[in-house]
C-alpha cells in the first residue's frame, strides 16, 4: 500500500495526514465495523497508520443487519489483514429498540456499545472507535448520543473527514470499497411506530436481494403493512421504471401484496426534532 505522504496537495490528503496522527494517538484500537463505506475507510486508515497487532474490528450481526454488509465486512477485513470479531447484535432483545420510535438508532447503538464495554477484559488497553464523518452532523442521527455516553471515539470526525474525502482517497488508492453505495439497518425500512419484527426484516432482506440481482446497487424496500414502497438511487429511477414488471413480480414473490415506486428516489434522514 502507498504511504499517506504521497504527493497530493488537496485538502482531502491534508485531512488524511491529520487522521494518521489521530489514530497513532488513539492506538491500540478496536473499530466498530459495519462493512459500509465510512467504517471500511476507517479500517483501511488504521491498517496504514498502525501495526497489525494494534488493530481489531468488531461487527454485529442480527436480523436487522443486511447480509450484504456482513459479507462486505468479512471480505474487507480479510483484504486488510485485520483481526475480525463478529458478535450477535444485542439490540433485538431490547424492547425499546423493537418499539421502533424516533430514538430507535440510539437504543441500538446503546445496546451494542454497552456489550462492547462489557468485553473490557478481552480488549484490555484498547480504545473503541467508529466511523462517523462530518456529513453525519447534518443528518438526523440519534445514535450519536449513544457514542458520547459510551465514550466511543470518532477519529474521522476529529480529523474533519467527509464522504467526499473518502470517495476521493478510496478512488485514488483503488480500494475495493471505492464507490460503495450507502447502506443502513433494515429496521429503517419499517415505518416508525410499527413494532420491529424478525419476519418483517427477513421479508425486506429477501426482497432487496431479489432487486440487487437485477444490478441495482442501492435500493430500499420500505415496509408499510404489507405494501412495499421502493426507493432507488436517483440515477437508477428510469431503469427501475423500465424494469417495473420484473421488479414487481420479484417483490410480490416475497409476500408483498402491493408494490409502488417512489419517484423522488432515495432520501437520507434529515435532522428533525424529537
């Protein structure tokens, strides 16, 4: 792998050098690793800044975790030669999480980080870190509160790293996760206020997998009392409309009675008041 001091003069690489210093100060570290773009970038940066014996990754797997993310996490951790620990997600035992109110993400992260902190003996002398970036400060992310409460560090935030920085650097280094589309917990597909159920999460997972098989990288199957409301990346809307009959057939085979397409496309969760 190239070193961080490659001949780049952009702000992105200035921030990458700052991240290198931040990680060296925090080491040894355990990365809360989802397999998504941001945490994959953080794990890569750790592998460049620190010796292998000062890095571990932890991933949680539950019914709310997209299988594609677990597979991506395993592949990237192996590619980077980082020790990778996978634990069952404790959030599915939390009634507060399952109630699915606006603080769902907070309850999930609170349960997960409490579990990690209970493993202090196993990870003695390490610091737990995670992959939030500056863009997350503009989104509605109640899980950030859980990070502060648990004392989890966010080195990408501290270094001022943005999603744009990650895309630039990952592309320059030809990293395997470069250009990866955003992913999220399957519980986000269930309308707020409707209880989270394993059977619903499994139904959504199977439907999304069926659509991914058609070559779509980003899709959300929003569950509304048996109806599937589909969100695609803006650039894929026209193709999704052309393939609407095949998409509808596949999604109905997963048990949905009605399939509809959101013509506004995929939308992130913006800030809102609780």
